[in-house]
């Protein structure tokens, strides 16, 4: 990633499941419409993707050269 995509970042690369999921869902509960959350992990969080769709969020995924999975999340209605 060449520039920040979000002011809100959860770097969960060193955390074990389900902690990244729990932290992300808690942060999304407080995420204002129009803002985005960037989640950094070392693996694809497939259960999270389903939860995002079920809770009205969209996401984009990029894979960085260092192996980081960068997930940008926002309200679908924003």
C-alpha cells in the first residue's frame, strides 16, 4: 500500500483467531457512515467476509508483497 486508505486501522497480524474478528466487529459497531476501517492480517478472514455482508458492510481486499492481507471495510449505505 502506497498511502493510507483509512484513518482507522486494526493491525491484527500478530493476533490469533477469534481476536481479529472480535476487534473488527467491535470497531465496525462504532464506525461512522462515510468512514472506512483498514484491517491488516496475514491470512484471508473468510468468516469475516460473510459477517460483513450480513451486517451491511462492503470490503475490498489487497495482497501486499510482504504477505499482508489488507481489507478495507465501509458501510454499504455510505
